[in-house]
């Protein structure tokens, strides 16, 4: 994944050129899109194809290219956190995920406005070039916090005893869990390009990704670009069962 990073950073500069200078539109699913989303994906797709020949590329804006039975699928979210982008907030990112036969094995999450880079490659995870260890239990020395999507804090998440925050980007939320800054993240019902990079990072540091029901999250079911059938929960190593008791369906 390291070989992809210069291209992603170059795409980040393209995205920055639109920041605070672009209008939002609504797609048919009512999610936001901008000219920046389309420009970044159009920039990255041919370059990534050249860097990873033979890989299928699944992008949020323009769909899939490459063979459906390819061993590798590279997912592309050109701007994860478009609402934050449109609002002029810096918590959006470019997210790439690499899956081998549906299993996440690599990822890049890059925040152009802050310069943060999260990289996963098999069993290695890095934040700004620094290796991430496998944290155990609650994160950090400050207040315990969990990340959620914009609506979930109104529901069962209120049972969580710590602080609840929403920064607007699924990929960034997952990166913060992998980094140990947050103990968990409730991800809503995302699509594969939202979670593949974060899933690879969680896998590298021993974290877990499950559905709110407790069922294992098999990302192979999302390879066609489908929305996840239930809320997904990302948790730090050893924390998933405890988190699910707090945010899972009320008995």
C-alpha cells in the first residue's frame, strides 16, 4: 500500500483545491456529492489501475472497473465525509481499501487538511509512519469516547457511559479506533468503500468489526457495492463484547 501513497497525496491536493469552494448536490440515495468527489475519483481510478494491474476497482461515484472474479478488489472513496467537506470542516479523508477475495488486507486513509496518514498492509498498521501496537482495553489517558454516525447517538448509544462524538467520516472513525484514540465506532449501514480501509487496519491491530446483532461482518457480501444489512460496530481489541452490550438492540 505504501506504493499508492504518493498518488493518494497528489489526489489530496486536488481535493484541497475544491475545499470551501464547491456546491453540494444530492444523489438518488439522498447522500451528498460534489464536483470534488467526482474529480478525485476520476483522477485516481486510472492511476490505481496502472499501479495495481488486474485488480478490480470499486469506486463510490463511478462504480466498478475490472473483472468481477479478480483476486483483488481495491475500493475507493474519493471523499469520505462529504458533509464535513461541504461544511468546511477538516475531518474528511480519501480512503482506499484492498481486499483479497473479500478479506481486507490493506488500506490508506489520508486526511489532506491535517496531513494525517493511516496505512494498513497485512499485519502492519501505521499512523503517520509510526507503527501502531495492539492496544488493549480502553483507549488513552483522557475521557473514554466512542464515535457514531450522525443519527445513532439519539438511540441505544445513550447507554454508553463515556462521551459520544461524530466527526463525519466513517473511515476516519475507524482509523481513530485502530489508533487507540476511541474505544469503538458505530458506523451505520455503510458500503464497502466506507469501511474496507478501516477493516484492514482493525485486522492488523487485533480489533474487531461486527454487526450490532453480534454477527460477524463478512465483507464479501458487500463486494457489489451493497449497503451493509445492519449497523456495523468497530471496536478496539478485546472490547467488542462489552461494547455490544451497551449499543446493541435493547433486550
